[in-house]
C-alpha cells in the first residue's frame, strides 16, 4: 500500500527495521510501549520473530544470548524513558563483554529537547545517558540518518570490537514518512578483513618458529577463528588456554586444550613460563585473570582487532592489529614446517583440576553432577552464581564457542535465564539449559513466563544456597555478622507451575542428574530445584537450611 493512502505504510520505523532485516537479523526483543509502536508496526510484515520480555533488562540479555548463537547483533526495542533505562544493565554487559547489540528507542520530538515540561517518559538527555555506557549513542534527525546509523553499526560489528550501540529516533521522525530510497536500505558488503602488517607478521612468525615452549591464550576475539587457531596450535605443539569469553575457541577435548581456566593460578603459571606467549583477542583484564596482571617470562605476540587493546594490560613484544582469523591464517601460511611436538600436559592438568576441586569442593562436586547430565551439544547459560564461576565454568567442557553464556567481566545477576531464552530462539535445534543460583534467578524470575509464552523447550536448573552465599562469606571474612544475605525462598517448583512451566524438587544430597535429564527429554519449560545446604547464620538469622514452610512458621 502506498503512503498516499496509508500514512503508516513506510515510516522511518519501517526503514530502520527493513535495513536491519536485510543484514539477516530475524528476531527482536523488547516491550511495546506508547511511543515505540512504529518500530513494532512493520515487524510481522518483515518476518521478525518478536520476543516480549517482562522487563527490558531481560530483553537486552535475551538479545545477547541470541547474538552469541548467530554472530549477528541482538536488537532491542524499548520505549522512551523508563523502558530505555531498564535496558542499561544489558547495555553495560554488552560493552564489557564485547557483544554486538543495537538498541532502538524513541525520543522526544525535535525542538522539545530539555524542555522539562512534564511530558510522558520525559528524560533529560536519553542519548547522553546511553552514550556514557555504550560504544556510541546517536540521536538522529531524519530517517536517512537513522538508516545510516544502522549501516555504521554493522560496519563496527564487522571490522571493530563489537559493542552495543543506541539509535534514538525523535517521535516526529519515527512516525513520519521515510524519504529513504530502497537502494539505501540494502545491506552493504563487508570490507576485506584486516590481516596485519607484513612487518609484524614476519616478527611474529620468527618468534613462534623459534619457540620451544609456546602457549596460546584465546579470548572472546578468537571465537570466530577456531579452526585456524587449532591448526596453528597443532603446528606449534602449543597448549591453548582460554578466557571464559573464549571458551570453546579450541575444542576442549583436544589434546592441546587446557580449558577455560586462565583464572586459576596453575594455568596462569603455565602461561607465564612459556618462552613465547601468543594472545589472541583478549584484553587480559583482571576479571578474566582473577589476578592483577600477567607476568610472562618470555616474548609476547598479541593479536587484536582494536588498536586500544593491542597493548592493554600487557605490552607485547610484537603487536598485530587485525582480524584474528585473517592474521592467524597469514601466520600459519608463513610458518616454516617444524617437527611435530606433543607437550606433556599431564602435570599441568592435574594441578588445574586439584585447584578447581580445592576451591569449593561441595560446589564443584555438584557442578560435575550437573555437567554429566547435560547433552554434549547443550548450550548452557550461566549467571554470576557460585555454581557457575567457581565450578561449572571450569568442569563443563564444550567443543565450540558460545556454548557457555556468561558475563565474566560485568558479572551481573539476572543474565542467565533471559540469555538462555535468546539462545533457544536462535538455536531451536540444540538443547538449552540455564544454570543459575537462587539469588540470580529471582532477578529474572518473571522471564519464566516469557519462555512459556514463546513455547520454548528450556530447562532451568536452580541451585539454591539460601541467598547471596558469596557476599555472606565476604561479610564473615570481614568479621561482620551476616546481614541482608540469608533470603527467604519461595516454593520454587510451585512458582514454576504458577507461570505455566513444570517444576521438580531434587532431594538434598541426591544426584540431580536424573531430574535434569528427564526435564530436557520432556521438553517445554521445566525448572529443576536443587537445595544446596549452607551453614546457618551465626547471627541467628534465617538459615539457608530451612524450608519455605519452616520460614513461614518461624518468621511470620
């Protein structure tokens, strides 16, 4: 229908979404609101799957989970004011973890900026607010500018460090006819991948060819270069350690893999003792290391797509700016044939495993039971819960990247469940399981009904340690009487059923494997609740070992 008969047929909102759809994005996450309806009008016609979360934070985390499975940016549609602000935790997460995301929001009409007259959802400066957190935020003045911003976003995701962007569209622009030719809405071809300078490649090849004890550290920037990275490691006989964001860049069952264990002292020691350390796509930040910095004894070769990252936290002997796969292919092609090496990694693996199990024995034992129950191809979404960062992230082995969805740097709560929803929307062919603590699940419990509404097959494993166990221990370690950390728990299986899901309780101390396997096999949305006992509070507060019924009786 032409715009002559229907003024809503081709608005700026349609031009923006049509451009995004052309790049292959076929799902959006968000909540319809009074001001964003012209973003929603074209979605069905353009073939988008629409996921309506119950909070915009969940929309952002769902988009993140979807993006990790597709390699495309997750798209979040918010309304103005509070809707946009609700998504800020997800924007901060995507920035810290280098995840591609496009946030679309309406804004006050042109000429009404900073009016402060009390209009609905009035915000002082929405674009500046998001710009303080995202890679960039733009308030556009026309449909043409908005479409250009979409193209710029995809250029960033293809050629730079992927991070979230925000496009604010004034209401009068959003709802007006779009004077944007069809040719301007078509996706633009990706430029050739940057393969590094000849001089830097030659220096790196010389160092690696002469290495006797090389080792590779792969970060999130290496996840699209797995095959080439594996071939190079095999050529060099180099063990491979990854960060949690780089987990699975090399198959963790490969003889050269030391897993996503860079945070462990035994693993870091092996890296620091290498005579040549090759770092691919990692900033080597404190949150990924669990240490202030790396202190390598030998030469360092670093590969990164962002100029700001090449010497961040560790000055390299050779820094190479470029796309990880393109650079690694050039190094592999130039590397002379060397005698096959098979380093003996048994002692390192033993030391790593000992450290894992000594850190939190009971939690690791439970994590091993959970991991054993999961199919090999399962995508696991975790939260900043002890069951994940102390145990499951280390004991769970995965053959490819983005099979553990996690936020090691931002370390937020409330991520796991919505991220699992996004992953399942993107990959209906693979089992998806969220493994979260009780505190983390309560941050996003409303998203259970989102999964039910989307008719997803999704298993949620809730490990209940009675509240915020890590913070409780932090308080005890500081000589404090625990306060605010021992939390009343709902009847979790009953709560799941109230949302239209199914829920089961695993008896304390029992192996959760049968219940997890049954939940995955049965399909639908199913919650498996595992009660993990913790010591009672020395302050006489609510004990994590009490049942919900006991708490109701003892603490009216």
